[in-house]
C-alpha cells in the first residue's frame, strides 16, 4: 500500500510539472522504479552499495554481449 501510494504521488508530481510526452513519462517511471528497487536491495543489506554498482555494471555488460550474439548471424560450414 505504501509503495503504491509512493508511485501515485510521483506520477501526480510529473503531471503537475507538465511532462506530457509519453517518452518522458516512461523514462521517469523507469527511473522511479529503479530507485525503489535499489532502495529495497540496500534495506535488505544483501550487498554494499559499491558491490551492487559493480555487479549491476557487469550484468549490463553481459546483457549487451548477449544481444550482440543474438543479432550476429553465424556462418555454417558447407559439407563436402
């Protein structure tokens, strides 16, 4: 309940500020959700802030590599 109220309050502030573009709103919502996710992880004390940042950068790099491998077409050798 508290988290939903937080998100609704943030959305209300966005509309008050005049962010009308759907891209702006989507980007802002993603930023809010990411910050809440980070806040929850820090409260759980799973990792320190530095460790979390390093791990998140590693995950981003791995996601980029996976996307590159998916888009890359592999050549198959012809049978003789």
